[in-house]
C-alpha cells in the first residue's frame, strides 16, 4: 500500500524528513520517529505525476484517495482542537504523522 504521492520537494515544504531519493523510480524514503521508541521507521513516498501540483493540493489529492479507501470516513484521523483555524505546514506535518501512526503503516 502506498502511503502518499508527493514529489520530494513537496515533502520538504511540509517539514517531513526524507532520505534516499531515487530519481529513476520517482520515490524517496520518508522517516518518522515513533513516539515510544528511539528507532526510526522508514516509509516509501512516491512522487506525483502532476508537475504543477502544489503541496497543499497534493495533500488534498492524497486525502481523496484515503476517503476512497476508508468510505466510512477519515475525519477521526485528522481531528484536532484547532480545526477551525487556518492550516499551517506544521499542522499538516503533525496530522500526517498522526495519520500514519493511526493506520499503523
């Protein structure tokens, strides 16, 4: 199962660390530190096919794909106290981290 579809420069804009960029296969390894361990988990993140897709639009495209995968709803994965405030890159980064942990990917 692919986690999300981002170009490596989009990942950098939402403050997620990535390494091992493989341009020939259009993928990069995304590393997230788990809450309860010092180890680092590695996830594969694939680039988008659309070169004009902005980071925010890429996230919404990814959310649409999640909604198709989880038809009962994904709102519980992204809810937070400041849901009515404007979204920042920090909020997006925190919510993606929470989502990955909740899905146990």
